[in-house]
C-alpha cells in the first residue's frame, strides 16, 4: 500500500495583502501536487479498486479543504479592504440647502 504525504496547513494569522497572495499561491501549488497524485492514482496497478477509491476520496477532500482555505483568505482580504475603505471615506459635509440641498430644499427642474 502506498502512503500519501500530508498537507502542511497555512496559518490564518494577520498578514498583509502580499502575504495573502503568497498564501494563495502556496495553496495552489499544493492543489496542483494533489491533482497530479490523483492522475497517477489511476495508473497505479498495485492497488485494489477499493484502495484507489478510498485514496481518491481522501485526495478530493484535501483539495476541497484547500479551496476552503483560499475562500477564507479571500474573505479576510475583502473584509480588510472594506474596513480600510470605510476609514478612508471623508465625512460628507452637512447639507445646508445652498450648494448641497436638503430633501426639503431642492428643485426639480424639467425642461
């Protein structure tokens, strides 16, 4: 019976945007390695069909977990970007009715 190397996990600690890109790149490399293991599994004649099926399920579940990690990283980065955008937005000036009309003090002109 062949053994399959384990997957190293990447921590979800606070990192910069460049860190997220490198994390995703590392996960994509892991996915590519597992995909190649899946392809070579079909050519392996030393395993029974049941063993192949078990290993295929295990490899596919590992790929799904890696895709979930990518989704978590992307979600974390989206939340960071949203927070940064909210802090960078200037406070809008109060509507005074002259150049910035209030709902009670505005004209609708139709020509």
